[in-house]
C-alpha cells in the first residue's frame, strides 16, 4: 500500500482539515487535450481506448502531467456494465452511445446476467491496477460507475433520449419489472465498484446523469433507492484505508436533503445549484463537490478566476468542499482555461482553510 | 366584452374560490391530435400554419371540441419575435427551429429593431382577435411569448442547443452586450404581449424554456431580471378586466422564491418540482400551475388517474392551483389518455375546494 503524497481530496471528502480546497474535473481525461486526441486516433475508436488497459492508463494520467489536480479518475465509459451484460455497446458519430440489443420485455430483463467484474470487466480492473501503480501515490484514484437508474435509461431506450418515453412507460406501467431491472443493476454496480476498490480505486463516484429527469417521488423510488442499495453493498474500507463515496445526480438540486441521507460521504452538485445554499441545507451531513458551469471555461481567464472565487466564497470557511465543474468539461475548451481554473483554486482557496 | 361562461382558470390564477381545479395543457393544440395533423398538412408547413390567422384559430379551437379544458391558448411559436426582427426563422425536420441570420456580434445587436406587433406580427394579433371571437366566451384565451432569455438563446445559438456555448460565452465575456440584447427583447416581448391583450388575450404566459440551464446567480441577472422588466411593462387591466400573468421557467424549481417576487400572479412548475413543497415555499404569494410529467400520458388511464390524484393531493385544499403538464404534451400521445387526465381532474378535484 503506497501512502498518498497528496491526500487532500480524500480528507476533504471526510471533511477533515486541509490546507486548500482540492480540485479535479469531470471528464478531465478527454477530447479537449491534444495528447488525448492523438491516443484516441491511434486506438481507432473510443471503445478500443476504454478496453485497452495500457491506453486507458495513459489517458488517465495525461491531465495530471499538465494540471495540479488532486485526484485521477479512471478513464472509462459509464455503460461498461450493460455492455458486459450482453447489450452490445457501440458509438455513432454525433449520436452518442447505442445498444445493439436494448431491453424490450420481461424476458430480456429476466435473462440479464449479473456480470463478474473480474471476468467480464477485466479490462477495467486491469486498468485500475495499472493506473494505481503508475500514479505512485501522487494523488488518489477515483473509480466510478453509472447509477442503476441511468444505466437502465440507456438499456431500455437503446441509447440517449430526450423525453425518456420508453423507460418511463415501463416505470409507470410495469413498476415491478422496472424494480427487477434496477435491482439487478444495483447488484452489478456494487460488485463492479467493489472490484475497482480491490484493484486500487481509493474513492468511488456514482454518476446519476438522468435522475434529474424524474419527478421527486419517482426519483426517490427508482433512482435514489438503488443508489442507496449500491452504497449498502459497497466496501467501506480496503487495506486499512477508508474508501469515500460520492453521489452525483445531474438536476438533483431539489432533492439534496434525501440524497444526503443515502449514505454517501459527498454529493456532486450541478452548476444550477448554489453551493452555499446547498451547504446550508446538507453540509452537516456530507461534503460537496462542484460546481462551476462547464461553459464558464469558454470565458476569459480573468472571468474564470472571478467565477472560481464566487464558488469558493459561496461555500465559505472550512473543509468539505471539492472544487469541480458542475458537469463534464466540453470537448473544445482551451486547456489554458483549465489551467486558469486550477490556478485560481490553488491561489484563492487557502484563505478558506485558515 | 363577452363575459366568460367559464372563468375558473382566471379565478384560480387570482386564488379566488372555484368549484374545482381548472385544467389545460401546454401544447394542447398539436400533433397528438389527428385533426391537427390534417390542418398542418394542408398548410404545408408549421410556419404557414402559425402565420395564417384562420388556420391558427382552427387548431387553437380543436382541443376544446374534444376535451373540457378551462382555457384556450393561442396557437403560435415562441420564436415569432426574433423572426419579426429579421432573423429568418425556419424549421428543419428533426432539428427544430433555426435562424438564417443569427446574432454574431455587437453590430447585429445594435441593429436589431423592436418590432411593432400590429405591423410585424399582425398575423398573431389577427389570430388572437379571431380566436377570441370564435370562443364566444366559452373559456378564456391565453396569449404567450418566449422569455427574453429564451429568445436570446435561439438568436445567438442560431437554433436549439445542448450546451449553450455561444450564448453563455457572450454572457460571460460581454455582459454589457448581453444586457443590451435582453433589454431590447424585454421591450419587444412586453409590447407583443400587450398587443395580444388588446386583441383579446385574457391571460398571458411567459415561457422561459431555457432559464434552467443557468446558475442561480446568472438566472437572476440574465433571465429573471428581464421577466420582471416584461411584467412591469405589461397592461394589468383591459376593458375593465384584470389580466393575470404566468411565469414558467423549465428547470427553475430551485428558484421559486425569487420567481414569486417577480410580480407574476402564477408560476408554472415543471414535473421535477413537488407541487406541495412549492406551495409551502411560495403559495402565499402566487398561484401554481402544473405539473404532471408529460411522459405520464403514455401510462394506462388508471395510472394517469392515480398520478392526477397525487398532484391534487400534494397541492391540497383551496384555490390557486391550475392543473397542467410540467411541459408540453409529446407528439404521439393517445388522445384518450388526455381525456383520462382531464376527466380525473374534473372528478377528483372538487373535494379540494369544498
């Protein structure tokens, strides 16, 4: 077990004192980096990159060579589990992820296997081990998964959706089947995240990209209930180290109180949610991660600095804040603007920890 | 001045006693109705339909022949104002609205005219007069406009957007220009809505479809501030009748308190926002309109009835609730399911007004 040279990310998740606010960025390994685009081109496809542990390791480490981020996050896709279940993930230019064999009926749900991560998702656990080794304890490695609800949306819709008609029709008309699917997914997600933890992930994050498309009642029953189930099944310790957990529901700002009771150490916030107001609502229970509007990174560096300051000020004094964007970085942001954000957090945050 | 045979929609907006909860539906004149599709085909295009007062009147009245709605809403598009400003609105199959001449720079903003609704948008005021005449006082007629912020997003992006990169870059980097554009739009929207009121609209609604894509601070400065300006410029009375006003920000559930102070009589709620919780937050100040998930209408009628009951129960006892969807009806809903919703409101709501 390598001890961490920089553990402020982990400490902030547990709301322990830190000298400054830690910072990382959702989708920090990605298309905005020319060195990423080069490897992506060599790999031939996004999926080829995800499924090759050496290449996944390389692109995971790329942003850390440029920016003083306080965490690395596994380079992977949120839809690896349904792919391992046999749905046949593929990507089409401009249309995002799709499945060759989407879920169509009760028989499809009954037939879904719960993947063995060490066999069916071996390329992920291998990537985690390799990244962890190559990080040499510089910063912690975050593992992640899509949430059961979010995975289910893609599996039933067959890809991205605007209105979520198919999955919601299933949910309204056949709630028992919906619960059966979500239960299988919760088991699969927990086993997948536990395998990432065993392979070396030092924190894990659940991405509930589409929970915010539900009504509050449906969110509680069909998304949050299964995020809770995942949390209950997670290892909370590995090799004597506590493993912090983060729950991010895009569009979940209305439901922070119930999310804070789901057992996660931190909540990710989208940019619509004011972080100071969020802290007043749930900051006693959980740490908060976020929440700069990703589009802010198109602004001039001086303006980015002002926006960073506003968020640090809004959160206020003390630990429990991990700086991040409110969603993934957009593909054509100028990397210099990312540096402006990171530099601003380094420069402006120590005063909030004195 | 025809007196209204059914004025419960107007009364509920002013929180006056009503025998049951009024109900109408965003996009109630639309593609889910076969009789609409027939007229749409005859017209040749969506825009041809909007710009022909006789046809716009006909499709406005169609849903009232089928369902016991308590209000009619002008059939039109939210982007008529930018079109009247010379941006050249057109529609492409599957990609939504586009502009031939989007706003590109300061000169474009400076050159934008403020349309004279009686000249440049005459087809709208003519449609309003005609619909009002044909309604014969059966139910009130709602006029509407896109909000300044929402109009600006389409004008700067050139159409629909996912990340709103162009408009937000303008907002962050050139806030003075952004305010100049929004001020022109607020003046145009107010004059447009006032013309609709003079032509016969008995209530008006501002659709802020994209306000929810902003941070709370940016929403207050760039969207709500201009909704307020519109409100201040609106006629509050016409021919001795008070004209109620409704503000709907999709994704605005976090900001109801500030929205309730903008001077509108009612707030529209999307389906993510729990209406009972919303009433507890702002129900003393404003009426509330909403908020069934539009996708619920794909559920079986018995389930639709349960969902209606849950919303009525959540709002609770007393006036100030107008039943509606949380966003526009989806194009391929079965009209029988709309009837199930309307019937449920008629059957289940009187007990909340006893």
